[in-house]
C-alpha cells in the first residue's frame, strides 16, 4: 500500500495533480480542498489512498491525513463511492463533514450535490459512532443561528446547569419540535435535566 508520495509537483489541476517521484510520474485524483491547500511549490507531500478494482488502479491524494481518514470512512458507507466521497470533500472541509456527521446534521450533508435525503441519513447512521470514537468527541450540537435556543441555554445557565449539559438536552427538545418558544424549551429541558 502506498501511504504517501513526496516529490516534484509536475502538474496541478482542480481535480488532479501529477507528482514525479524518482523519475516516475504519479497521477493522483484530488478534492478541491486539497487543491486549495497545495501551494505552487516544487516539492510536495500528499497522503494517498489506492483503490484497486478489476479494471483499474486509482490513486487519490490528500493534503492532510485527516482528509484521507474522512474519505476512507465515507467509502465504508453503502452507496458512497470514491467520486461521491471526493465531491463531498470538495464541497465541505473534512472538519465540516466530521462535525455534520457527529452532530446528525442531515441538511448539511444533503446540501452536497449528488447526496439525497436517504443517503445523507445513511452516512450519519453508519458513521456517527465511528466519528465520535475515532475523534474522541462528545456529540456535537448543531450550529445554530436560532436565538431562541441561545436564550434557552443562557436561562438554563443562570439556573445553574452547565452549557454542555443543557445543550444536549435542548438539542433533543428542538429535534422533537423546533417551533417551541423559549419558555417551552426551558420547561421541556428542565424535565430532562
């Protein structure tokens, strides 16, 4: 297995690069995230993933080890192939994908071209526990522009609950009914704290 390539950057495009190592040119498929991370330097190092099929050997390159890990996790999901995984990494950064999966954010995953609702849910169901374990994370609360959520969290803090503790409960309450008022969110959360 080829774990990384370090050599001279011969050609750079948004979808692939060619790296020359000891006289051999390697064609690596890349995401837009990796493309934007590669500086126009003469010598570069990319982490790799080799995909072997009956009719082809395809090499993928990643600027960061974490991007390769997310790519490999995505490939483990039924219905996600290398082209969809690469599209996902071109649309979102590895950290954004990781946080969306850990937070159960179906809308963010579904917003990626080629990902439908069922596939987005399957990605989250299949990978959420793996992501939480591999990255040693607690469940991530979804990013929210919701002022009612913030007001409810602030009120619960005043009542003596930690933001982390109350955040999980408030997220659970909002996942059941996102149209609740601040008072109703607090009442429901207090029943579960």
